[in-house]
C-alpha cells in the first residue's frame, strides 16, 4: 500500500506537469467540475491517450518501482541505505509539498510556472470538498455599485438580489441608419480569440487580417473582457448576464428560472438558431439552449456527408472545422420572413489546434512572421505555430462566411456581433487579466460610421445594449424588470472604465474582480490602463473596499443560484 501511494503521488505530479505543459495553467479543483465524458473528450483532444503516453506511463511506473525496491534489488550497506532513503524523502517533500515563494508583481506565466503543481491541486481539492455550503442572506437592497456606472440600477426586491427595473438607454441607435424591418442578429463566438494576437495594439502582433479590415468598417471595442476564462460561461454571459454559481451557470441542475436575450426575442417573434461543429452536450450547451426555446440546434450530428470532420489526433476530433461549420450553417439557414438570431460558435482554434489545410496555414504563419516582422521580448512566436496558424484559419473562415452571407437577400438588414470566448491559455499570458481580454466587433451594412472605442466593456454589456436598441427603435415588448449583471456598452473613444464585475477564471476559481480603474486578482491589487495593462499598487484602503464588494457579490451570486432567486416565477 505504501509503494502504491507513493507511486500514485509521483505519477500524479508527472500528469499535472504534463497538463501544465499543454495549457500553461496549473490544474486545480476545476478537475472535479467537469463530467467524466467531458474530461475524456478533453484528454483525447489533447492527444494524451496514445501509444507514446501509454509507453511513457509504463516506463515511469518501472522507474518508480525500481526506486522503491532499490533496497531489495541491490545490496547496499546500512549507512548507504539510510542516506539514500533520507535523500529520497527530501526529494518527495520538495516535489509534492513545498510551495515556492514568489514575490508579488511577477507575470501570470511566471507565477504559474513556479507553482508546485501537486500542492496546488491538493490545496484546491481540499478547499473544494471542505468549503461550507451554507448560504446566508445578509446583504442589503442598496448594493455598493459603481456610482460612475452608465446605468444606475433601481433594485426592486432583496429576495432577488439582481432584480432591477428595466431602464436602459439606447447607446447603439445613433450609429445605425434605419433598417428595412426589425434587424436580424448574427453572433460569431470565436474560440480563443484573444486581443493579445488580434487587432490594433496586439502585443503579439495581429494574426487576424480579415477581422482587422472589418474593424475599419465597424464599431470596435479593443478593451473588452469576457466574463469567464474558459468557454463554459460565454453563452450565459453574452445572452443572459447571468450569475456564475459554484461551477458556472450552465453546470447548475436543475437550471434556475431565468430569462435571456434569446428567450425574450423568441417571445417577440424572432427565430433563434445555433450552429456548432462539436458536440452540443459539452458544457451543457444543449440544455441551456433548449431552455431558451430555440428553433434549431445544429451540432456534430447534423452535418451532411459532403462535409468532412477535422483531422484527428489519436483517432479523436472535436468535430467539424470552422469553414465546414459556417458552410453547413449557411446551407441550413431557414428561409423565412421572421426576424432571426443566428449563433455560430467556432472550435478549430482549440487544443490540439489541428486544422484542415494544415500545411497551407503553416506557410501562411511563416509568411506573416517574416513579412510583418512580429516578435516579442519573452515569447518566441515560432513555438506557437499551431495556435497562431489556427487563428489564421478561423479568420479566413469568418471572411468566407461573411462574404457569402452578405450576398444573401436582405443581408443588409443584419447586425453582426463578433467576439472571443476567452484568450488562449496555451500561449503565455502577460498579466492576470489577459485571459479575459477579447475584442468585440459590431458590424452592419446599415452602420452610419465606424468607430474605435477604448472604453472598457465586458460580455455582460452586449445583451442589454442590443435589447435597448431594439426596444427603443422597433417597439419590442420587454419585461418591466430584469436581472442583467451588465449595464450598456460604453461608446467613448478614449480610455475609461465604468464597469464593476466579477470575473470567473474557470469552473472553480473565482478570484478576479474589476471595479472602475482597479482590479483585484486573489490577494493583489492592480490599476488598469489602456490595452488592459495592469500595474501592481499598494493601496490597502482600496483593496479592502474592492474585497468587501467582491464578497458581497459572491454572497448574492450564491444566494440567487442556490435559492432559484434570479427572477420571480410567473
């Protein structure tokens, strides 16, 4: 038993190191928040289940066995055995238990790299299983919201901590000419589209030439944030501004009573369609979308034989690549006079970053690197050819899709919303807020003028802004009370930050909070500046205020989710 336990601990450390080498993020208690099926799918996607990994595991087991049986397999003197044993135990303590002290101010990658992977996993696991589940109700109706916010919410009932009067200004209307009829909406949610490698001021150079050209004819927000650091929160964030709960809104069963932009537009006569080339069950997408009453949910099981799946890794593929997903979606778009919301979610720029025409995009990567002279002081871009080639691929896929779509009848009567779900963690992140930094583009042939905006926004601001636009200009019937976490999009050209939001790193880590120009991550306080740069500051008074606000938010979030208290049921 002793040998088995030590073997398991050492092999566990090896696996945790392998996970980190693939994701650049240490594995924590989020391991327990995924279903077994999702975990197997993710491991297979990373190519971890293959002949080489199996051989490696056998070799590792043999080495561990030899070490643990060295005293019986070889003849040593008693003194040598004692020295060897003491040295081995010290090694195990250092390997599995001793934390590494890191001064504040190091980059996110440096901090993650120095983290003891086993200790990190054990500590997070202990917190996960020992954390009290008691939900208490000790907050007040007068919440400590940012007084500089673009919308001052009038809260209605302390039993529903996020419920407030639906009174949102129309900030988008001045930018659009009149549409022929109520406009169609097309969302393109791009896997891993981080600002670090897309658009102006991208510190790794921009690898999205088409999106860059589109931005010149669009409303473009460069300081936009996702609300979660993984894909699990993008749909509930963009369309519902919903609370996070313990492991993300879409992990909660049964689903709490709520309303989203999709369910509201559905009631107002819109047809809602969702397209993805992967499995709709991953991250409980199907359950969430069906709750909204959508008309068509097209996933990996609804592709005609003419379409081909992505190249496989060890016999596994996520599904159909982005070009195929867009083509299939265009083929399946309903022909109707109804207004439509069409949602396309991409997946090709996801680990293992294997795409069709791989060699073509590898060459395109080399050409970009050579002609644009992209470089970085600490990140060697050549080491991330797979990741950046996949970004070039999805950029071309979006170009092909929009070129085809805009030829359709009534295409001018459409608003396109393009954003990323989060930044790729596989490319080293420069700061603790970098994982959330994604661009936001709103394009339409009916735009009066384009505009680049430096004001800080999040995914939470998208739905209230679009609904306010439709309500004010097309007499949509909206509920008198809502529970949006967001306000409205800030359209100021210069840099400013008027948002106050909690951000969830993964399905377990909940340690990031933004309030105006200040940002706390775990126990550090930062001041943000343009391009979402952050600088460590020492202001205990401000940290205390933000920490209190964050704790208040988490109390409300827990209460709303555990007591089904997002909206009153009618």
